[in-house]
C-alpha cells in the first residue's frame, strides 16, 4: 500500500529486481567459482601472432549510451576515390579471456544477457571484465574481431573481410551528443574534438548509415517506435521518467551492426559452419495485423509482406505521431518475439522479417549477450581453420536457452519499469493525466499516460476502444506489484 510518510527508495527497487530475477530463473549474483576464476585474470588479453594485425593507429571511436561502460564495438571509415566507403567494425574478443565451459562462461550461460534496471544493472560478465579488461575502453589496446566492408556510393555491399586485430579506441562518444552535433543542434563532443579528423569520420559514417537505412526500408525493413522509458534518480528518489529517443547516432550504430551481423552469418555459412541466427519469422497473426491496418483505412495483402507493412507504418507515423508508439507496440506483439535458431550448412534460410535481411547472426555485443560470445568463438575457430567449438546438439540447446532466458530478462525489465513508474507517481494520487487506451483484455482496459510516460489500468471506464484519448485521475499505486490505477473523467 502507499505510505507517503515513508516513501519508497531506490534500494527497494534493486531488491525487487533481485526477487523478480529469481522468480524467472535468473541469477542475480556471481558465485564463488566465478570470483576464484576472476582472481586469476590480471590484465587484458595479449594474443600475439601473424594472424593478428595491428590496427591501433586508426581513428576508432565508440558510440553508446551516456552511462555505458561495457563497450563492445568500435567503428572507423575511409572514403574511397570512387565515392564509396570502406567501413571497419571492431568487436571485443571476450573469448580471449573467457574460455568455453569455465565458471565465468557457465554463469553467463545462466542469464545469457545483461539485465538493465534503473536501480541496478546485472551484468552477464563480472564488471572487472565487461567494463574493463574485455571492454574496448578509450586509449586501451584490445584484441578484437574486425569486419571490413566496402560499400559502393549507393550503399551496396561490394565485398567484406573478417580478421583479428589489435585496436585502440580514440574517442568514447555518446548517442545524444553525437546526434545533436550531426543535426546542427550542439557542438562536436569534446572527446571527438580532441582527435584530428574525427569530425570527418563521424560525418562519413552518418552519411553511409543513412544510405544503408534507406536501402533497408526500400526492401521492407520495419521501423517501429516503441517506448523505452528510463527512470532518473536524485539520491534515492525517482524524480522523472524520460523517453530514450531514436536519433541519427543510434541509427548509425544500428545500421552498422545489422551489416556486420549479416557479414558474420554469410562468412560462417560460406565456411560450411553451423551457427546461431536471430530470426523473426513471418508473422503467423498476419490476418490480425491486416485487420488493424483496415481499421485505419489501409489495405494489406493477404500474405505477409514486409514492404507493404512498412508503407502502412510510415503513413501512420506521419498521420498520427502521438499514437504511433502504441500502434508499434500492437504490431510488435502480433509479429511475435524474436528467437534464436541454429542454421546448418545447406539448411533452410529463415531470415529476419522485421529487418528485411536473410542473413542475421548476433555477434556485435559479446560483453552483454551470450549468443554473441558463442558467435565470436565460432568465428575465431573458422578463421583459424579449427574444428567448431560447439556440436550441432550443443548449439540447439544454447539457442533454445538464449531465447527463453532473454524472454525472462525482458519480463524482469518490464516489471521493474512498472514499479519505477509507480514509485514516481505514488505522491500524486488525485492528479489528472492525459492518456491513450493501449489495450483491452478480460474486461480490463489499459491506459498509457504521456507525462510521465507510464502504463496503468483504467477502472470502471465507459466503453472505449484502443487508440481513444482519455483524461484520467490517478487513484492508486503499489510499488511492489507495479500497479498504477486510474479512473476516467467524463
């Protein structure tokens, strides 16, 4: 129940996160065996040999969230005489310090992903590794797997090459600051300004990314706008919930990671190696998606068609930007969740419906996702001409586990977002908010208010339908359960 004399604290949210993780079969703490192995690691990997190139002199940079400390990838580009671009993407070689079947690896296999809540982050790997020794931190030499891609001026991928190399991050940058500069709304970030030529680097990479994005959208890539709220604290209290906005810098990294994952998948297939792929199958509930479109005056074809769906989404984004995030959420749910599958040489290609790509591995975030660590090991073995480190049976087991545990992690993060919103709103009982109806099920009506962005239940409402705008009074919150209840104002 609410208790305004003793308002809830940030520490309570951290405790709720631990409880939610255990309920979902996730491990919030590292065990003694992990700590013992960690004590034996006293520095970054120092792999040497003729197969590891020295690329430390290139103008590498990282772009991530403001508070990210687990840096998985670096990028650098070169404009070619014909107007094309050579792009290099470096991915941290986590396997160089975390070998298969060691205690740290077995713990990573439990959760299969880092879990992010505002009060506490639960890293997949100990922070001594993920934010230091296996992170591509600024001004530190690290071993990485580097994918080189050459693009024509129209964004067509002409050729690619994968190798191992030593790299050095010259500038740690953040999405929002880079995006503001690219759009002429802020200065060049200081870390970039200190590196001669980094401004040209960023402009070249941005132009290439926007070309790649346009090409994928032409091929039917779906562009959603789901809400990603993040709680902000002052001391122990939630003081705001902010939306994480999509912007040009996030698009830059997204496009380069999609391209890199495609090259990785095709490389392993070309080496006749089984691999784990990330797929979203053609939506089984396409008929319902078509009904949602028809309710808005749009006709979709009878069979799943990503290009037609993207045309509908683009039109709705322009027509009603306020409600577009809620439409996105409906379509995402109807499409079904992504899953990890094993693709064998000569087997069927499933592809990724939402990304408009046929070949898609997960390889670009090995500090935070276990499938990416697996793929890194598969890549290294293929590059060295060695036997695969996993049997097909092992890969099948791990693909299923990564799917189920990632789903559990997503549920924990959603559960905590509800509690964070309830914590922010617990002192505002009786206040009136503007919102939109987002769902109806089993006699219940669900509401999303706009400021702050939060979801709740609408009690005893008159007949409403999804998409209706309403004014509602906050009547109840419960932080522990994440309950937020409203009553409609006529």
